[in-house]
C-alpha cells in the first residue's frame, strides 16, 4: 500500500482550480489515454503510467487532487512488463476488468491483456491477469482495447496492424465478438483504416517526426445517439505526438450487423480537433461518462498546450473534461476543445 501511495503521489496533483460548483481543466496535470467508468456514485479513473496501472476513485471527477489512488497492477512477466498503454476499466457480469496493452520492451510486440477482479469495489480485492487476447493468428500488434455489450453480446474494439511493420506502420480499427471478457469469438474484422489526409499526419510543423511514417486509427470508444437509434465508435487519428491528433467517427444503425463493415459509415472530416487560437493541440483518446445524476454526458479526452510532443520530450498531454450536447437528430455534438483557462460548471449531481 505504501508503494501505491508513493506511485500515485509521483503523478502530481490536480491543476484544476476548483471554485464552488465550477472547475478548470486539466483535471490532472499530466496523463495520456485517460479513461473513466461511473458506478454506484463513484468514478473509477485511470491513465497511462507505463510500468504499472493506477486506479483512482472519486465522487467528483473534477477534483482529482483529492481522489483515492491505488496501484492495482505491476507486471513481472518479461513478456508483458514494458510500455503499459491505455488502460481501461469496465464492469462486466458483476466483475471488474481492466484492458491494456504491453510488450517485452520492443513496442512492435505490443499485445492486449486483461485483468479481472471479482470484488464489489475495484479498489479492493486483487486484479489477476487472464492472459493476452489473441486478436489474430499471427499474433500481430494490438493496442487500445475497449469493450462494450450490445443486445447481450460482448464486443472488443481495438487498434491493430493488418501486417507487421516493415518501412511504415498502419494502424486500423478492428472489432470482434467475445466468448468471454478475455477470448475472442471469431476473426477480427476491420472497420476503419487511415485513408483521409487528416488521419495520416505524422510530421510536426517544425519538421520533427518519427523514424518512419505512421498512419493512425486508434483509441476506439463506443457511444450512442441520445435516442439510441445510432451506434457510434469514436476513434483517434494521426500521430498523437503531433498537433493534428484528432477524433473521427463511425456510425451504425441500431439493430444492424456490427460485424459487417458496410453497416458503418465513416465521417469524412474529424469531429473534434485542435484549436490553435486557444492553445489546445492534439485532442484525442476519448471516453464518455455521465454526470452523477445521469442528466448529462461528458467527453473525457487528452490534449496538450504545445504543438509538438515528439518522443524525447516529457509527456505533455493532460486529461480534460467537457460537457457534450445533442443536435436535432439526437447525435452528440462534441464542440471544440476549450482552453484550460475556461471556468466550467461541474457535472450535475456532484455535491
């Protein structure tokens, strides 16, 4: 427990300025690929910490400085103890599951892993590894797993490679049914590949870049229209180190075959993207949470205050929260990422 407290302390305290019923982003000073799940009056939050998984518990997600934090997983297997990316927590069949990606020290060997905890409260009990998820027979690369249950069927969505990288890397969005929370039921099916120019940016404005071209569709997140007639998969596109990192959208009619790529329509433009005039660059990695009283929905995402985030610089992304609205067709309106100076009302129902 002492190790857990020390590790949490090292993540820093919240920069949010809390004033009565208002807050200011970011909700923590740093943290990429943030994710949260609301359950019985509590938010369970996590983000990338590279060599372990931390979990926060709070009734006020805008006041993370006072949230309870615990280290819930630190791997020891050399095959999966490096580069822990994008943890996500879910509750399925009365148990808690955390999905994340890890490798053996070579990022080309990233695979998806699943942890299980049967305690009522994920801050209690023990998370145990259920093993890697075999997303394809070639054990090709897989990251950024998310899951959802629709009409009694559990699905996994994630980012993967069609084939191993040689001179360039292409990340695509895949979907598959699941037999259980750690086993796929059938072959992976590609729903989206980086085809538009806004999905294929990998060079920063100052010329800094990765060692080879990387075209990105990653960080899928399941959501829905207000009337539940449309299903949505949001995803992030272009390099996360660049100001061009943004959020795209796939939509599908409720009741359609989710495993048929033709069921999904891809937006031709990003739906959430940089706002240079407000010093917000590279917004992405979305997840969606309700207000405590369930009258509002919020997008949780990460962004940076500087244009470039190329490898070699300290992590500059931070988690941010914004309320979404709905258009006349009951589709979500994400708006634009607001500057960190914006005073925002707390989610409805936070006391």
